[in-house]
């Protein structure tokens, strides 16, 4: 982009309005420059895209999103094995995970506190620890 060109309206428009208008123009130019520096694409008209890709399903998928989706699906396939490993190494955490996340009906931390005789902070800590261990097992499997 070139230099900013100040727009003069003449004597018909008050000076403060002209100044505010030019501030807004300069701000818009600045934002466009920042987007260009950061690799953002400026889409002028959505209709131009629809002419190229009339079917929205034919629009190209962001590679990063596609990769994230594939990684999530792979991790979900390994989840049963990771749960078995958790059951062997940390049975209390396994029970909490099964009740809280994978149970047939939705339950609360209060229910877990009553069922296992834990305090709120201990129940949350054990859930957090069990989730961390599951994540470690899954990531370990990915890196093999």
C-alpha cells in the first residue's frame, strides 16, 4: 500500500468532520496493512467465490483444520486402549472418568463426592489427574 492521502472536502464540510473521516480512513488502511503482513486474505466479494465454487461443499478445507480433525479421530480410536491402561494403573481415576464422562446419565461433582466420600477439591484433582494420564497414554501411542 502507498502513503495515506488526506482527503479535503473544502469549505462546505466542517474541519472536525473532515479530520474524523480521515482518521477512520487511515485506521482502515492500517488494518489492511496489518492483515497483509500477517498473511490474512482480504475477500472483496463473497459472490466472486460462489462463482468459482458454486457448491459450498466444494470449497477448499483449511489444511490445519483437516489435520486437527484427523488427529482427533485417531486419538478417539485409541481411547479404549488408553482407558484399559488407566484402569490397571489408576483404578480410582478410571472409575471417576467412567462415572463422570462416560456414564449413561449425566452426574455432577457433588454426586461423585457423595459416592466416593471425597471432598470437592480432591474429586476435581483426581478427575484432572485421570484426564492427564489418559492424554499421556494417547500421546505416547501417537509417538510410537
